[in-house]
């Protein structure tokens, strides 16, 4: 059964895309816990993160690296945290979140309510730092 993430990748559900290649799709979380909260999903549906084959896991981290650096450059934070929870959607996904403490990655914290324009601005801010290494 096709997941919501597969529908986002296919363009059936709109998203604020940050980056894409042949294997991965990165977009803003629409229920972010911090500004700059990005989700990265493989285009191939895999339910659990560690069920992905070794090559996909390696490529996933390499795909995430410039996005994490862009987040660190644009948002006031000590670092970009990475979280894999995977309970909400049966399609493995990685969260990249700008953080200053471990509490900044607490999914029990209230979600930010952003306007469409704020999402577009955040998307642009991250894009502006991609491939600037």
C-alpha cells in the first residue's frame, strides 16, 4: 500500500521540497518542532530504517549531510540533530532538526504553527545554503 510519503514524492500531495535525487526526497515537516525541521525519505518504500540495505543507508547519510550543513548555517543552533523514530508512517524517514539541547528534539513539545509563507521562506533559506561547500 502506498504511503503518504510516496504520495508526496509522486507530487500527489504538495510539499515544501528541499532536495531530491534518484533515491531520496527531502522536504519540510509540516508539523515541525523547530524551524528548519526537515524529513528525508527514500523513494523506495522501506518500513523500518534498519531494514534498508547497507548501500541505501550509506547513501542516505551522504544525501543528508549537505542539508544538515545548510540547516546549521541558516538557523541559530549548536548543531543539526538527527532522529529516526518511524512510528507515524510505515515508510522509513529521518528527521533533521536544528538544536541547541536534547530537549529541542522532544516530539512531545508543541508543534510550531507556520503560515504557508513562513514554510516558503524556510524552504528558500535552506536552499540558499545547499551546495555552498
